[in-house]
């Protein structure tokens, strides 16, 4: 039986499904979760999305208010199937990790090349732009037609993981968007809500990061950071840092952009991006993280200075390797 057939069978025979995604969920994490949730609702299949801290940017999505939030975990015994989305390894599930062993059956749907295949059934298509795109495939194989609610969620996932259709798009991506548009989704409105509308304090935070921006290695590496103190003063949280890594990435000389964000426990979350030739997932993996060729991340518990030195040294090596390959 194919993986898609097995997924179809497991979902069909399940009575109650728990949908999980990674910590600090982005648009694809929330979009794919709510996309699946709305599709299951349509076929009257009971499911719950649990996300401890969902980014309020996505509160316009249908089903957002029904997400189980906060530190009070759902009851494992209430579910017979857990579906994890956009989550490459168990650690990325944060406090929800135990559900993989505590719930009878598990499915993972993801598009990360670094996926660890930790579930009973794993549908990992790394060619897809996003997990939301993979959900479209799963739903099609189950014979579930997309409705407007599901479409809004999956469009949001595809839109955010392709940086507004800048990268990772395949012809299939565009065909899926066409299918979504036919359900009546207002794609312009969602685009503007996600990429253009911001707040005064978020704009101030970007200003701080631009002020701190440094270029290294003849302008090939960009580095900037946010401290907890900055967030506290501006009454912002981690989710307000979305997109800051692109400030460095968009500079003409830059190949790799590094953005470090201080966490409550004093560690730093690194967002890494490359433009043309560095496989940045390699560097992220060396520090216990992972991700994609052009977008990856990791978490390091050291001082900012130590982290900067370590990651810059590592990326310098990769830049040199690439130069050798080009010769
Ligand atoms: P972001 O910089 O937007 O947080 O993450 C960029 C990409 O890297 C995402 O696709 C995300 O899944 C991956 N990523 C970020 N942080 C981690 C991490 O700590 N571990 C792993 N395995 N992947 C990460
Ligand atoms: Mn994704």
C-alpha cells in the first residue's frame, strides 16, 4: 500500500485526531494545521489543533479561535491518532513531543529534507514548497474537495513558505493556488495582511536591527540580533521578529544572512538564510538544527559573541568550499 493510501486509511478509521506542529509556528505550520482541521471538519471527522503559542498574525484564519492554546496539554487518551505537520524532528514539537508515544497511531506530513521519519507513517515530499502543498496532495488522494475555509489556510501556508512566491515554487504549486482561487479565496487581501500590514513597534524593532546590522567577509555575510530587552521595551514577542533575517539577505553583496534572537532562557535562536550557492541547512545541522538549503535555523546556548564567532567561522568555511568548487 502506498504511503498516501495508508494515511487515508488511518484517518478514515480514526475517531478523534490530534493535530500538532512545531514550536514558534510560522504561516505554513498554522496554515497546514488549520487547513487539515477545516477539511476534516467538512467530512465530520473530529479533530483538535493544539498549538501552545499561535502567532496572532494568523488569527484571521478560519478555525484559529478553536485552536487549543496555552500550557495545559490535551489529554492523550482522548485521541487515537496524532498528525504532526511541518515538523522535521521530535524536539521541534516542544512540550507536545510525548503525544507521539502516548497516542496509538501517528502520521507525519512534512517537506523538510532533514525530516527524521519519527512517526508510524511519514509523508515527506521535500520537493513541495510547503507542508500546506503536501496537505493538498493528501486531501486530493482522500477525495476531499477544498472549500474556501480550507483554501484560505493552505494558501497562507504556501504564500508564507515561498516568501510570497519568490522561491521553492513548482508548476504544481501554482496549479494548487489556482484550485484554491476557484473556491473564492481573496488572495490579495491575505497577501497584504501577511506581508504589508505591520505595527508601529514592529517597525521600530526593524530599525534597531538595521542599526546593528554588520557585514562580514567582504559583505558576503550579514549579522544582526534582537535581545529580550528590545522586545520587552517595545511590548513585542518572538513572533514579531518574523522577516528580520531578510533585511540582511536583501543586500546585494550578501550570500548568507544570520539573525540571532534571544530567548527567555538566555539561549539564542538563529535564523539562517542563503541566496545563491551556500547550503545553509548544513551549517544549521552542525549546531543541532536543520531546515532547507536556503532557509534553516538552530538554537544555541552560549553568549552572543561566542555564537557569532562560531557561526561566522562555520559559514566562512562553507563560502571557501564553494569558491573551490567554482574554480
Ligand atoms: P526560521 O528561521 O524561519 O525560524 O526557520 C527557517 C527554517 O529552518 C524553517 O523551515 C524551519 O523549519 C527550520 N528551522 C528553524 N529552526 C530550526 C531548529 O531549531 N531545528 C530544525 N530542525 N529546523 C529548524
Ligand atoms: Mn514549512
